[in-house]
C-alpha cells in the first residue's frame, strides 16, 4: 500500500476509522485467520458513494497544481550552487527514463494478456507520458544550465601573467 499509494498501514487504519465515523463506510464483519490479528471488512455507504463521485469528478475535471517538490528544491534549495542541480537532475532523469520504460513494458505485457481495459491502458499511458514529459523538461533544463555554466567560465577573467623578464629585456 505504501509503495503504490504513499499511504502507510497506520494511516490507512486511521483513515478507515474517520470514514466510518463520518458515515462514508460501514463495518460489515470482522474476520480472523489463524494467529493473524482480526480484520474488519467495510462497505461503502450511499453517502460514501456520493462523496466518492464528487471527489472523482473534481479530481478529473479540475486541473490543480499541488506543491511541486522539484520546483521548490530548485528555486529555494540552493541546488544551483556548484553544479549540484546538474548532478541531481541527471540522476532524476535516469530514474524517470527507467520508469517510462518499465511502465510501457508492463502495459504491453498486460495488454497482450488481455488483462487491461481501455481505461486501464489510459492510466498506464498517463503515467508514461507524465514521466516522459519530465524527462524532456530535464533534458531542456540540463542543456540550459550547462550552457550557462560554460558562458560563466568563458566570462571569467583569465589569469594573465606578465611575461618573465629576461636578460635581453633589461
């Protein structure tokens, strides 16, 4: 759960309790298997379905810009110092490129096995395209930053030393 949705098990149970208290879900039964802790099975209530429909419509219809950790780090994190941004962005690019390739391969495999429906394929493609767009942005940014570094180096005054005096020049 944490790897897929960024939600820890503890947070998941806390949210379930809150949803239950708000009447959005209701406990159906509790099960116990062997020595494992008891687990509660929930169902969504009619009020929960209405809330879910509202959240889904807003999530799809309203483009929202959530805080962008990369932009914050670049703008305020001092990563432009000593070329750190170049190194960090290059690493990020490689990770994203591998993710693009992994998502594409997994999508192709699942399509070949006839496991994915049209909406599922669209979700996979969205993940691929979002990462591919960031890879393209990183490539553009790296070119700009490298060009700026080269221009700065060229603009620095060169260490010009006076020629050594020889006996003939005295």
